[in-house]
C-alpha cells in the first residue's frame, strides 16, 4: 500500500479489525494497543450516533 494512503486506511474501523485479526491468527501475537483503542472509539461513536438517532425517531413509531 502506498505510504500516502496509510493514514486513511488506518482510520477505517473495518481495516483495523482485519489487521487485528490477521495479527492474532497468522502471527499469533496480540493486536497493537492503539489499534484496539481506535476500534473502541469507532464502536462507541457508532453506538452513540445510533442511540441519538433512535431517540429522536422514537415518537414516530
């Protein structure tokens, strides 16, 4: 992968998940802590956005 695209690729939560799984399965090593924190941050952000959307749309159901 070209070096100029690494920051964009690294901010993708799916890519972080794939990188972590690859490291666990193929290299038998734990994932890097910074990658785990990126995944936790992306998960919490998605959860909070979903919670906000569903609370705002709740009266319509």
